[in-house]
C-alpha cells in the first residue's frame, strides 16, 4: 500500500499523443510537446539532490559519496574532496572481467568497503547478491559471499556475517574459512533464519533480519516459521502452461508466522534463544544492541499493535525483564514508512539513557528513560509533532530532530538538551528540510525546498552555519523560467463541519481567472502519510494536466501525519469514512471557486489512493464525475494483516468496521464514470480485490471500465511502454468524461 501514485513507480512521467492547448502569439514559454520532452522536463524539475550514497566516515569527521571517479570523500573542516576508490582498472578476483557494483557500505573501522553486486530482487527491499570486500590500504578486492540474501562485516572488519538460503554463516579473513552457524532452515514456507518473510519486510521493514553486536562477539537474528501462513498464488499467464508464484502472506485474521530471536556466539557457535513473556499471537518488530555489550533490547507488539513492550535480555543467559510498556487505544507506532522513520527507540553509545518517541500527550514527542526503565523527563513538548530524531550526542547531551512546530506542512531542524532546555532552531529557510547528520553530530547535509524554491543542498556545522552550498539547482530555476511551469499554491480551509484542512492546487498554465476549468484530485490519503508540504512540486504528470487545462488538487485529509494524534488517529477502525468525507469537502470548497467547473471534477489515485478513489465514488456519488483507481484495496479483509489490523483492529473486534470500509458494501451506489486498473502479478494488493469488486458491481447492474496488465507488480506498470499506456488511459478518460473530447489520437496508430 506504499506506492503513493504512478509517479512512485517512475517519477515524473507525462503523456504523449494528446492534443496540446492552443497558445496565443504572446506565449513565450516552451510547452511540453511529447513524451520524451515530458520525461526530460520531469528529470530537470527534480534537479540534483546533492551528493549520492553519502556515508559518514572516520567517526563523522568526513563523508564519502559516489562520484564520477568512483567513491570520493569530503572533509567539512577543509572542504577538500579526495578520491578514495576508483574501479576503472579493477577486475573481479581471478578474472579479466571489469568490476561493477550496485551498492556499497563501509565497515565500522572505515578501512574496508563492502560491495553488493549481481543483485536479484525478491521483494520490495530484498534480493540475492554477491558481496566483495575492498581493503582501502592494500587496494585488494576479496570475495566475501556468493548468492547471499545479506552480508555484513563485523565491526572490527575481521569477519563477514552472511545469511544464505535461510541459514547463518560467518567468514573469517584470517583463516580464510567459512563456518555455518545454523542448519535448521527447511524452506521459505517453513523455517528460515536471518531474513524477513513477506509481511515483516513489507510492513515492519525487517529485511535483513540479523545484526552484529558492537563487540564482534555475537550475531542476533530472527527465526521465522511460516508453516501455518496461507499460501498466496499469482501468475502473469505467460507460456502454454503458466507458472504460479507462491508466497506465504497472512491476510486479516490469518495465522501469522511464529517468530523468535536467537543470539549466536560466533566463536563457540553457542546459541541462546531469547523468549519474552508473551502469549498468543505477537510480533517482534525490532531488536537493538544497547551500550551494555551483553544486553539486547527486544520490542514486542501484540497482534492488535496497541500494546508495546521493551525487554532487556542478557544474551549469555537469556535472563530478561520488561523495561518499558506503552499501550494505546489505537496503535503504537514503531516506525513510519512515509517519512523514512525506521525507529522510535534510540540507544546512544556510552550512555545508560535511552529515548522513546510517543504520542501519549496527543502529539509525538521524545521521552528520556534510564536503563532501569525510569522515566527521567519529557524532552520535547508542545502542541506540535516531533517528526524524526536525526542525531544524539551523549557527550554534550544534545538531541537533534526535525519537527512540525512552525507548521504541519513544514519540516524544520532543531537541537535540544536531554533535559529539554536550550531548544534551538538550526534551519533558517522556510520549507521542507531533510537532514543527513554525522554520527558525532559535528556536521550535517541539509536538503530543502519550498513551493517557490527548487531543491537546495547545503553542508552545515552543528550550529547551523552553512559551510558550503553543494547544490543550488540553478538549472531548475532556469528551466521553469523558459518552459511552461505552474507552481504549487497551498491553501487552508475549514470544511462545512468544522475540520481544518491544508491543500494545494496547481492551476492551468496561462491561467485565466475568467474561465472555468475541470478539476482533478490526485490523492493517496493513507494513514500516517502526508501529501501537502511547503515543498517544490516536481511532478510532471501534474504539469501535463495543468498544461492541458486542468486544475490539479491534493489535500492532507484526516489520517495524515504531523497534525497531532486526534487528526491522525481519528480514522482508526473506520478506514475510508473520514478520508472520503474530506475529499468530498475539498471538492465542495474548490467547486465554489469562480474558475472551477464544479460539474466536471475527477478523483484518481494508486494503492491506498486507489482504494480511497473507489470508496469516495461509492460513498459520495455525484461529487466527482469520474474516478480512476489503480491497484486498489476494495475490502480490507483481503489485505495483509499487519498493515490492516494496525489501523482497523482485529476482525473479531471490528467486524462491522470492516464491512463498512468495504467497497463491495456500497457497490450499488456507483453513479459516476469509473476506471479500474490492476496487475495480475500484484503481490501487495492482490488482484482479488479488483475481481471481487467487479463481481459486486456487476451484481448491482453497474458498469465499469477495466484495464488489466498481466505482468507487472503493485501499480500495474511493468515497463516504460505499459506506464505510458496507463497514463494515456487516465488522460484520455479525463478528456472524454470531463471535457467531452472524443476526437483523440488513436494510440495504436503511431
């Protein structure tokens, strides 16, 4: 459910084959003329995002990045750049084949590079690869692991931990030997170690399901038993006898994989299982090594995900106790995919304090605990959300974080002391800031933009002083000066029932306030996401629609993050209800504008956006003349259990809520034009969602337009050509149903 739109599949795609609007002789800016032009403009609008593949090295005194010559480093103190690694003449060991790699990481000692090559994708984040280690001093490249799901050097660089085919291994450089540490893996639908299953990877972001202890002694790992999880099958219908793909995916109410945590002493091979005092069905979404080398922190969540416990385990003995427990009447968050927040718990080195991010006050804030589980103090306070902890300095007792304090549609950067004193705003420019900070918190890279300022990237010190501008994207500014571009305009309004919402609109290029334009709401809307920011809009799809005479609108509906828990969590157990109301209210607000043709409005979206598009059409018929729904959930009982039960509760506890949130319940209410798009190879939102909705609509005597793409994945597109066709299908649907334009080019006659 995390593909926000088709732009999330291939960014900034526009359409070809459509008739451009007529421009007057006074028009001096260049419009989009073709698909190639649109793609190029999309890339230019995105601009450059500064140094790529940044890794802070030497404790944070420098950073490395991918450069044109391989891998380079930057020293913020001197602003000097140096080439660290150049693979121009490097060969794979024992061959004459040029060395190539997809990704790289540093070892903890910053003396070696670990390269990932020959990647073969499995799920969203995972795949099988070959790994090589490069010694910076000797310039020697060694094979570390073949056909491994993951591989990681020990903190001292002497060993490589490996997970291959569900078993754990360690390779010792000194002996040149690989040792197998587990041997109990049976199959992907049975028992396996060290990597997440489909649902843990997708919804809890557990892909590499193991890690090294800081002292190199232990490897802690998840073990999964999938034997009771139902089998999901799909096919792309290729060949005379199509092949079925089998994946163990639990849907709402299904049995989950059973999970446990093991710790292996890599020298002796001794294994200790860490068993929390939990009964029934529960999750283990996170483990952390604490500053005590023999203590591992384990997070558990009950199935309803509203009761979180933090355990401390002695990894030598398995002895344990609960340090923290947090309960909520809705859900307890341990991460947020949409803002790249992987953790809500932080264990600084050299410290016996830890930090927990909780919304117990009604807003997300940082709370400080000691290792005995005593709450020492609340660090941040106020009627605003702390968004993300960026860095912690245990020596100066300072925390660095992003927050929505200035506005829910901005991200600003702050520092604060452990005790909550000396809060300082470090970012000076309005807009959306994304921060990459060195582990010693001496420096950070600030990437920011606003609706009127393209992406800007600065290198700063810990006081907020700009040391060097790394990217100003003057090329983007020059482009929008010379080419057709309609800026995002943010607005704020109150619905008829008193809900305050933030939205944006993108008006047609060469906007004439005396004309009336059709409107398209391009939405996502899922819980904990956030669509409207004071941020530069680089979406070429929206620009294409604006160039073709549409007003494009989006809104931060209820369920969006950064507005406090009441706004965020009011959707609990009733997905669809408030989001659809907010979209209908936004249409009502925009329809009252003198330049909007309120009789010709459409709504569209992909994934959760596909769900809320169909649900809004069915529960608010007549508001939108047309809707285009790509890869929609149509009944939450058909989606995976971790995501769904987090926001809907368990089926036994909320049967009526599941019924009301289902499109099928409201199928007979369809009044408007409806385009459905899905791939038969979608392992995320299963095509059964669309097929069951089709049956319900047919039984109600309702018509629908359908586009099925047998290959592909979530979002339906599987190559550039299919993506072009999907965008063309959406655009032509708008042209026919909102403008009555049937004189469109034949897509097959090119």
